[in-house]
């Protein structure tokens, strides 16, 4: 086998080994976060904005599916006047809302 093909084979082996280690690391770290509940997420936005509502919904879905111990905090950076969806969602969905 030529040196070129040996090099190509070595690169493929290294990439495969890296992929295997990366997968194992992701599984272990996800399990540790689930057990200890040490993950925190802080969101900044205007509670009256539709984009902030969508961001909160995505964060809640991630908490429900992947990280049940995730602590979510929403920090109001807008005026907070009008129909503040983030404040109402915080009361219903158990996350912290800061004005």
C-alpha cells in the first residue's frame, strides 16, 4: 500500500475516533446536566415582542424535552407596557421574570 493511501486511511481513522469520542462526551454531559439540574438560561428581550415570546416557547420546549432541571430567567429590557406576554408566561410556566 502506498504512503498516500496509508495517509488517507489514517485520516479516516482519526475522524472516526474523534466522532466516537464526541458522541460519548455529549451523552455523558447531557446525563450529568439532567441529574444535577445545573443548567441556567438567561433571556433578554421585550416581553411585549412576538420574537421574545417565540424565544421563550423554544426555551420551554428544550427544558421539557432535554433538560428538565433547566432554570430559565427572562430579563425585561423593554418598556413592559402593553400586553406583556412574557410576564403571563412566567406565571404559568414556572420561570423567573425580572423587570
